C-alpha cells in the first residue's frame, strides 16, 4: 500500500521549509533510517530519515523547492512489487501546493544560499473573502484584529495555507484594505537605489538570513530593550587562563569566552531573577542555566546552546562550544542544539570591539554583549594602575528584568569574572 512522505516539522515553530536536496530518486529502494532528503529550516539544513521501507514511487515536490508547508506530501513510498501506477490521487492529500521553486544548490547544500530569481518581492493585493467563507486565523492575530477594528475578511493571509498571522494584522489599517505582511525593510531599497543610478551586485538572501532579519525587527519593535554596561578587570582571569592552558600542555585550550559562559551561568544560578522570560500571564523563571552562544556562520548568525553550563567544568564547556560552533558553521546542528536557551552571550572582543549593545533573542529576556579587554588606567585607593578592562553590556527585556534586577545580576557576574578561582571550586 502506498505511503505518503510529508514535509516534517523539524522544530516546534517550523511552519514551512525549503526542500534543498533529494538523496533518493524515483525507483530507489528505501530502508528505514535511510537519509532520503535535506530540508532547509530557518536555522540549519537538516537530514530527513525514512521511517518506513519500500521503493520511492513518486517525488511530488522537486529538489530546490522553497517554502513547502509542513505536512504537505512531498513523495510517495510504495511496497515491493508496486509502482507509481498504483498511487491513486486519494493517497495524496495536500491542502496547498508547494511554493515557488528556486535554483538547485550545488556542492554542500548546508552552506549554499538559495539563488532566487530576484531579491525584491512585490506586495500581493488584498482580496475580499467570499461571503460565508471560512477565515483561517491564528488566535493572536484574531485578538489584534479585534483591538484594531480590522475586518479579517479583507485580510490576505501569508501563513501556511493562507492563514492570517500577526504580521498580516500589523500591516493592516482599520477601515481600509490592508497590505500583505510587511517586509523587513520599511522602504523599497532596490527601487530607491535604482532611482539614484547606484551600481551594486545582488547577493541573494538565504532562508536563514531572511528569518533572522524578521526576528531582529520583531524583537526591536516589540521588546522594550534596556541597556546596562559594567567594566570588569580581567587580569586575574587572563592569568588563570594562562596557568590552566600551560598545565594542559596542548590537550585543550580555554578561551576568555569559556570563562564568560561559565560566569554567566553561575551568576544566573546565584541570582535566578535574571534567568527569566516575559509572558502576558506570568514571569517564567527557568530552573536550568542554558547559555546560548552567538556564532557567525556563512549562512548567518546562529546560537548553539551550552546546557546546564553552571554544572560543567571549564574544559567541558570549551570542548562543547568548539564542537557546536564547528557544526553550526556547517549547518549541521540539530534543532534541540540551537532552540531554547535562557540567556545569550555575544562576544565581539576578538575583533577589537570595545563596547556594543546586542539585540535580545526572544523569548529570552537577556543578552550579554562582551567587548575586548583593553589596557586602561584605573584608580585604586588614590593610585593609578594599568588594568585590562573589559566592558560588558547587558540588554534586558524591561518587562521581565528591570534596571535594578539587571544591575544586581551584573554585580554578581563581575565578581565571578574578576575572581575566576570562584568558578573552579
């Protein structure tokens, strides 16, 4: 009997993905556990394994197709002795066709950006729903529409199967025909640049960069950011690091960032009021100190997670970060390795950046931006001394972590960073 293979949901928030590559062709035998395809999500390229055995009878969604909704049938598996002729239309039950196709990636699909025909997207017109027809809308979008006085029947949904989502309501105007979901850019950059006759080269955005850009805009627009900066003297940390690495004799090598990750986790355990997230119903206070670490990759920014970092030794943290960062750059992280986390560390000190403010990664409430350690004159008891000073800026969601809470957390963090021996006992 033919078996449908559907687009899997590779994360709790995934609604669609790109079918980057087929590893099996029509007529190939498939065993349970075989890798049959690669799916590009918003953060990585994931391998899809077969759960049944048989023969790949028919591929319904071509390799290189973008925006395939979750649960859409992408192929049909038949049993030995059956053929594509045995596949009836009743077996295939897609509610909506796959979206536009993109050019096929070449080489390692995990590091290749999809090549769109054009970066520029034209807005789609709003269509009036027929009288009496069912309107598919998310609960949040329905509530926002009611608050704004927007007629849902006049809104064209951009979600899976035409479902109306939050972005569609935000782009709508009460009493007028709203536009489709707003793009990340407030202006048509391409049109503006073309009008000025400026020369440029288009570098297509892959799915990861598009989703990251949309989430950054959403974070800055919906999360009330509040910033706190503290200076930490890291001479003791640098000396401790040197002694530990010398004794390791090349077996491992700790970085300054390893110490910072450990310090952040221990400070969260010591002061759990900062280990939280905001929700309309309640403040969510986390039991684990799971530290997300910002990693730059060819496909964009990703934040693999060191879970329970407060309970791990510095060597374990160092090795785990190196391993996770390596697979992040290859696009080979599993969803559970970059989804979640209770606190993020973003370190640009290795690039000589003295100080910066990072954008919060929802639903987290805190992200620490770490600058470079710079030799600076510091006054101690009336005497000027040269110390290595590192500036750390904490961005907080002011709904969950107010100024006083953030300041108290930074005081505890500073104590750990300036006295690293406390992290080793």
